[in-house]
C-alpha cells in the first residue's frame, strides 16, 4: 500500500529525508524542466516517465498532477501531460540527458518483484472497493514483461498481506473490500497507530512539524478549492512521515497495512469529491500541535479520536463506492462480481 495509501519511504533516516516518493519524482522532473533538460512541448506519459526514471507508475501519476498545479506541465485529453506551453512533441526520454540525482539513484536495480510490487499493490487496492476481480498471471507477466516466477512472488506477497487469495479453482482473486474488512483494519489500527506515533514523537523535527501544520492551515483556508493530491500530501505527512519515524520497523509496516480507510478516502475524493475536508484537517491540526509541543500521549489521544471519526467517514464512502462504476483498471484485473 505504499504508493496507494501513504507514500511513505522504507527504512529509517531523518524526517526530512523520509519523504513521499512522489515528491522526489516531482522535484526531479521539475528540476529538469526548469533547466531545459526536459524541453518545452515534451509529452510525458506515465509509463514512459516511470520507465525512464526506473520507478513504478503510482508516484509518477501523482507527481504529474502536482507539476500541473505548479504550472510546469499541462494535461490534454489526447496528448497526456505536456511540458510548458509549446506544441506537443514526442521525444524519446531515454535520449534526453536528464539529471536523475536527487533521490532516484539506484532505483532501477531492485529485484524484479520489488520493481513492480508497488504498482501491482496500488492497482489492486484501487479496484477492490468497487467489486471482486480475478488476476490473470499471464496478463500480469505480459504487462510488466516479467517471468511467471516474478508474478507468483508478487502475488504470494499480496496474499501474505491479505489483499488477494486463491479460490477453489486456484485463480487469484482480489476483493471486494467489505465494511467488515474496514472494521477489522480499523480495530487493529486504533490499537497500534497511536502507540507508533507516541514512539515516533522524540525523533520528529519541530521545524518539519510546523511545515506540516502550515500545509494544513493553507488547506483549511482554501475551503472547497482543495485538490485530492493536496489532501494526499497532508495524509502522508501524519500517517506516513510522522509514523515512519518510529524505530520499530515491524510496527510501522503493520500500521501501514491497516490503513485501508486512506485508500477509500482517496478514491472517493478522486472520483466523487470530498465535501467534509475541514473536519479531517482540524483533526490533523490538533495531532500536529501536540507533537510540536512534545506531548506524545496527547498526540496519541488526538490521533485515536481522528481515527475513529475518519473510520465513520470511510465506512459511509465505501457504501457509495460499492455502487459506483469503477474507473479504468489495469487490464490484468478482470471484474467478476
């Protein structure tokens, strides 16, 4: 759920370095646009950019949306994203002398299953609120140009996380995301996430916490004119970057796997629209204020209240998504119910 839920980075490191991966992709692309290494008019398709940078597609998708908000690219229905205001021109990104320092070095040398896992996990999470899907091993392998061994490694890891399972005919099945699954995840999350946050508090940088509070205040002042990627950024601040500072990596990973409500909220906001953002933002603000004061237990209590309120919101949104016509999904996922 890394790219689809919180966007948090793996491992330790300082809070400044532990940034959502889509932010790193955004900054690398922005730097290349501003220096002219990505010329005006260049068409940026998600798959091509991901291949050139050696990363998965979810962070690229989100980075392109943020670049559009910055005015560095524009989106057109038939040309994808285009750099600047010039006429669209198709260029081979592998022939451009891009500067890929700034956090992306070494991304392309991951084992094959790790290279595609984040994308498959995100694709799966993005469809299960809408119904039940069968995963074709052959289509999955063809889609990513990987072997059957790699496909089975990815699916077995998704199985271990409870996202897919084999049916009686040995087909891989994903979904549906039910209210019961959401309730079970919330029960675990409310037991673990406040404690993880309390454990993380001593390692949080106050300057960074104040930047997070400023982001929340900006969105509160914008009222209804808030895009989903901005909401995702605020969610990643609290539920990814802050929680990620806990030293117990197993605890952090377990919490991340319980954050199903973030998936529901993001999909609802993307395809239907959120109309009650202010409550969520005020809840976030209270947690961050306690963290800034060094009050770990107060932050944990405020987070517990936020999780309970957010669970009720997510439950109602899941009901709507369950009858909503699902958006386009990866072709290796075939809806069966």
